[in-house]
C-alpha cells in the first residue's frame, strides 16, 4: 500500500514536471509612443532644415547646386574638368575644411581644423558623415561647398560651446591630395 502511494505521488510529480514553460510577461509595457513622437519630431526638423537650404539655393540662382545621393547639396567653388581620379575605398586623402552656419557665420575655421588626413571608409576619425561622403565626390585641387542638414552634420550633439543641436551647416572643403591604396 505504501508502495502504491509512493508510485502514485511519483507519477503525479512526473506528469506535473512535463508542463511546458510559460513565457515571462514584462512588468511594464510601453506603447511605443516615445518612438513615434521622436520620428515625427525628426521629420519636422528635417523638413524645416530642407526648407532653409532650399531658400538659400533659391536666393542664389547663378550658382549651380547639385543634390547628392546621400542627402545633402553642394556646389563647386573650383572645379577640375581635366582630372579623373576620385578617392576610392582605402585611399588616403588630405584636405582642409571649415564649418559655417547657413548664414555664413564661421563656427570652426580652416586654420583651426588644419590639414586633415583621412582613409576613405576605413578611418575611425571623427569626421561627420556629410564630409565623409562629400570627399568621395572630389578630385585633387577642387574646392566644394557642401550644404548639410543636421543629421548629416553634427545632429543632436552639435559642437560644445560653438554649435547648438540640430543645426544645418555649410562646409567648404579643398581636396589637397589622394594617395591610392595598394588595393586600387
């Protein structure tokens, strides 16, 4: 009898332990409204910045502005129509650049930045994404002014004590040299 009771308890424990595990539910559930609000806010910022840039372009009808595939606009100050070499993956380039607000106020001068060395798409250098993509469009000796919305410039962070958050900029870049990598 005792043996039967023991087997019955053992059988009940075995049957109860075969139950599949239940997923734990989160203690707090969010509705995703923060992300949705952030998306809407960023869309409004982008539209306002694009409108400012287009206003500048409309005010200068004699300047030929080009739109990049990367989401910014640019024009040539000095264009080289004879050179063909453009930077490619792994090439080392040297260049100078400045940072200005759209109204032309200098934030960081060419002298403050000095000559920059950058390895195309391989460097961990703190270079804003608009300039990383813009340098790839240049030939040695060219000087280009880029009009960058804030998401392609310094975005939410800005430049401490110099440039606020979400401020579109213009930057004039002069490409000094291209040193091709061995892979190219």
